[in-house]
């Protein structure tokens, strides 16, 4: 496996993960009430707490994308 292959894999991982994050955000924005009712069957959460949990989850996912995909990608671009 060459550095170019790893770089390409990291780039594709970034694209796919950002697509998943965008899907999560759009689904959350346009189907908010349905998602809240669906999760409300199992968990007793207020709407504000539910929104905060999803916002924190999206933030954590975005940080992980940058930490595990973008930073190694640019490190390999610098090295190789």
C-alpha cells in the first residue's frame, strides 16, 4: 500500500463522512418532530435536551472527521 493510496482512502473517508453528517443535519432539520416522537417512545427528553444531544453529537462527529481524516490527509500531503 502506497502513500497515495492511503491519501486517497482518507480523502474518500472524509467525503463519505461529511455526506453522512450532512444527511444527519438535513434529516434532523426536516424530520425533527418525527425523530423526536420516535425517540420519545424510549427516552423521556424535553425538546431542548433532545436538540442539545443531537447538536453535541454532530459536533463530536465533525471533530472526529477532521481529527481522523483531514489531519492525517494533510500530514501525508506534506510528507509525500
